[in-house]
């Protein structure tokens, strides 16, 4: 079953550079290596910071474009991973090992269609 791991964290904890600090990069590389080895990681990536985001909605037939994310919260969506695993228990176990859980939250959401 496929699940999307949606990473949410305080962006101030991540720094302003595209590069992660050495400790975070090492933890992430180890997680990726384990998940690729297990055959569960389909794809994943970091997202650019929220100032680079654009939100789009249609209201009364008019397209409304706003700079930034759709919600003003302390934690923002910072990345994602698509995993393919046996069940929700395995998906939770995989999410719990991701370094993002040290600074934020990972929402585990099953895909509608498998």
C-alpha cells in the first residue's frame, strides 16, 4: 500500500540554505539508505521555503493567486516521501525513523488509489 509522508516543521529549524547541516544530512542519508535497501522508498524530496510558495484558488470563477502558503502556522510543509509498504503499522514505523520527527511532525496519509 502506498502512503505519502508529509513533513511539517518550523522552517527556522532548517536554516536558510538548500544544504542541510552535517548531522541532519548524515541522519537523512542513513534513513534513505535503509528505506531504499528495504525497497519501500518510491520518491521523496525537500520543498523550497514558504516564501517561494504560491497558493492558487478559484473563487466565483476568478483565479486568486497569493504568495506564500495557504495557512499561517508555525509549522509548514517542508518535504514529502512516497513509500510503498505492507500496511499502516509499517508506514508509521518508517515515518518514526525519519529525522524530521526530531524537529517537527510527519503526517502519514494513504493514497486513494493503489
